[in-house]
C-alpha cells in the first residue's frame, strides 16, 4: 500500500503544533496557537492515547498524516513529540475514561457483543412472534373460508336436489 505523507496543519492559523485531548475511542488534536480543534481521530474500542509523550512527558506534538494513495479516506495520524520525537502511549480506557488493561478491555468488548447479540435475539423473537400471529390469522382465515366453502357446497347440493325434483315434476307433467 503506497502512502503519501503530509504534516497536519491548523486550518485557522496554519500552525503545525498540537496538543492531544484523549477521549474514549478517539483523540482530539487542538492547535497550540489558537486552540482550535483540528481533528478527531478514531481509535479502536476503548482505545485512546495519553496527552503526553511516553519518553519525555512533553505535551506538544507535530503530526504526520499518512494517506493511502488508493483510498484518500484512510488517513493515519502519527503524533511525534517535538522535544524528543517520541510518541504518546496508546492506552485502554473504560466508559468512564479510567485506565484499564487489555483483559478488562476484552471483557468490556465481549460484554458489549453479548448485549448486541441479546438485542438481535430479542428482535428475532419479536419477528417470530409477529410471524406466528400472522400464521394464526391465516389459519383463522382459512378456517373461515373452509366454513364458507362447506356452506356453499351445502347450498349447491340443496339447489341440485331442488333442481332434480323440478326436472322430475316437469317430466311427470309432460
């Protein structure tokens, strides 16, 4: 995959230095000059990066943006500390923003997936109940139609018997 590199820049003041504001599943890059939000960059579930360099503790970064030449929508933001060229630490956080380890993260993702599956199962149950109700309605309609057919067959038989009697009476009169 060929990538084109460029440096992130503030649209407002053209500054190339940023501070990182971590959040759950993404980080916000703010311009150090005008404090404008330059970008929100997505990370994985319960992932974010710390607002300081893992190596020296510096909190100002220059950001290289790597763009896939084939698909410009895929951009990879790589912050680099201006003091030591280190990077911020990737960490895991829960829904309250508290640091967690990989095991807790996996548990949270598994719990979320189970909740999604439960929701899907409940939705499927509702669909099945609706289909069962429709089937019951169709059975009732079929029963009504069967009764109507039986009534019509009885009327037809009665009419045939009456017609037969009339034909006999006509032939007796002739």
